[in-house]
């Protein structure tokens, strides 16, 4: 909303601190995004291929389909998560072969609304200071401040800061896994389950590339889709990645590989050598918040069941992150959508007994451009924090 705002900054060291403010969208643009989220949830649409012998048919799929045409109901029996496809004219619903993103609806804006989405005008532009752009921080001896924070709580804002390209919590607690041998030692005897979208697939790719002993086992999975598996037989390490269930905007996913995270968690025995890391946000940006909340409630219940039967299992949540925005991408993937999903995720898993890797702050605070898939130095810092939860510093 237009008006005056008060901002609070954590002053971590003395000296001159530059304050920067960015306008992501004007209020008029936010009103448009809110309308699209509530009334155009199908602006990203999907398809499935049905096949029987030489007969092939493709139909449109989504969480909700309009019109009175017959549909195939693929609602998950365990979680109740809905998914539908228009029924093929010739083939039956059990002939579905795969799932894929079909495309993006165009012509979403009303007359004049494009003015609210202009690069270098009102999308992620700096708001210049009308006075001095810096504040002077004086040194203060605070001997009574506890500087030994080991883990981050979702309520901590900001959760940390960068110093010389290293992410630091407000206190201590992060190992620097600069040597691949340190990673191997930390993960020895461990099984890592990574669930979610392509932003946590980056973790799988980083670990597989960085640790020489980890060798990717060829499962014949499509590139960037998965599932993927890397193993180090000498040190008994296994790292798995699997994407979450629909809606998922990947190119092509086999129907047999469309798994819901909650169901996968229910299939994990757990224990002190089991680590689960998950994220789920980006592919839900076009849907009403209720859709996302239902998915997280199912995952949260599965996490609680896992921790109840195996309390020593480590569960880590990777939060959302900021990304590049343009006039078109803002209508589908705006940080305004992502921020609300991120806030819901943090609230949903607060007090559950999981740890958080604050990818939002780690991408927002870095000087590199905002990207859906953050650059390697940011991923490296995420992994350092992730591994620090697995192998905490000794006190």
C-alpha cells in the first residue's frame, strides 16, 4: 500500500552501512497478481500422453478443469491430492503414460495493466534515497549478548549475513566444507533423501560433482527430471533426488514416477543415519494459497509420523528464494507469490522439530543477480549450512 513504512535493520558491526530499498511491484501490480492467483489458477497448463499400441492421444490436465467434458480422476488415494485430465476420446484413463508442462496462457492482462509490469520502470527497481543513503553505526560493547546461536529459528529476521562470500548465522555454528574429504567424512554411512523441485536438485548436483567418491548411478531418467541416485560404496553414502508430485512444470515425467512427497516419507524407515531434505514452492505460485496449504499439511503430517517412529531422523526444509523477474514472468513466478508461499512454509513447519536452510535470505542478501536457480557460491553456502545440521560443530 502507498504510505510511510518503518524498516528495521540489524547492525552487525560499526562503520557506514548503506541502506538499499527495492520496489518489486507497485501496489497496482500486486492487485493484478492477486486477481490472477484467485481467478486464473490454470494460466500454466499441463498435458498427459495416453497410449495403447499405436494409438496415441494427448489431453490437457490440471488441478481443476473447466467445462462439462468427461475427465480422468487421478486424485491420490492416500493424501487426497486432486489431479485431473480430460478423458481421451478413444483410450481409457489407465493408459496414461506421462505428465508434462504444456504452456502458459497469454492475454492475461486487462487494458492498461501492462503499465504496471515494465522492466526498468516498476519491476525490481531501486528506490533512491532523498537524503544520505547510509547510516553510521557506532561501536557498542555488549558483553551480555549471547553470541552462540547454533541453529536458526523461522522467526529470526534476518537469519544471517554474508561476510567475504560466506553465509554466517547471527552467531556461530556453520562448518566450511571446502574440502571434499570433509564432506565424505560427514556423510559416511548416511542416506540422503532430497525431495522437491529443481532448486533442491541443485543440492544433488552439487554434492555429486564436489565429492569424488559419489558416482551417479544411471537410472535412465530424463535429464533434469529424475529420479536420480548417487552412491559412494566405499564410504556407504547414498544420495537420492525425486521431484514432488503434480503440479510440476518439468518437461516430461513418467506417470509411474509421479510421487507425492508425503507418500514417499511414509515409506522411509528413518534413523540416525537418515537425512531428509525437501522444498516445495515454485510450482505452486500460480494456484490459490489453499492448494499449497493442503499440500504442506499432508507433508507436515508425514514428517510428524516419520519423527514419531524414528526421532533421530534429521529433516531439513529448504525455503523459497528470490528470482529474476520480467513483465511476463512476473505473472507466473513473481516474488510476491513466492514470499507468501515461503511464509506459509515456515509457519507450517515451525515447532515440528525440523531445521531450515534460509534460501530466501541467502539469495536476497547476496550481490549476485536474483535467479530461480542461484549461482554456485550461493548453493555452496546452502550446502555448508545443510551439512552443518548433519555434522554440527563440537562445543
